[in-house]
């Protein structure tokens, strides 16, 4: 069973992925779970602390997921396909990657949260690079992550999955 803190993290993450950082208020968050804003502040001293906890929790789940893919000893192309599936699922749920949203709205974040967001992308790029057998694998990994994040945003805007589909085809055609 989830604790109140875990419920708040889950609800806040969903709200930001759907509508952005500015859409999240402590008052609305409390109202959603049936507590006062001051009670939300019991769990998180400030919105900055909440945002830091959100990216920390999101990153930890991401690391667990990618490590699980590695443990399955899948072919590298299948691993990359599973990575792409994360973005396709976000699109289906009408969400943006939390780290992507934080990157776009980084001026609304404190330094620790910006650093944790940057760490998220460094981990993703390193993981992808480890699954590529190409010259300059880190450069290619950066292009892949950037392409998927951008494609997700454009597809959400256009209400179609054309950009994600194009990136998926491009990745599948890479000579690994």
C-alpha cells in the first residue's frame, strides 16, 4: 500500500507530465488527495524539495527499468526498441517525459534538481551508448535521446505519432 508521500509523488509527477511545472500547486495537490496544503508541506518542506524528490524517484525507476532490460540479455536492437517503447507509452498516456519537462522548464528549478535532471540524461545517453556498436557511440546516443524527447513533444503538439515513428525507423536502420 502506498504511503501519503508516495501518493503525492505519483500525483505530482502525473500532473507535471501532463501540464508542466507551473500547473502544480501545493494547494491543488493536497486537494487531490484530500489534505490541506500545509499537510503537503509536512511531507515536502517546499515545492523545490517536492520537485527534487520527483526527479529522484523518476530517475530511480528509470535506472531499474533499464537495468532490467540489460539483465534480460536481449539483443542490442531489442534493448533500443524497449527504450523507444518508453516514449511511445508516454505518448499513449498523453504525457511528456518528466525529465524532458524539467529540462524545458529548468529556470523554475533549484540547482540540485537541475543537476539531478542532467544526471538523468547522462545516464540515458550512457546506457544507449553501451548498446551501440558505432563510431562515436556517445554522440549517437545524444542524438537518439534528443530525437526521442523532441519527437515526443512534437507528437503531443500535433496529436499524432509521426515523429516518434520516424525516429524509431531511423534507429532501427542504424548499422549496429
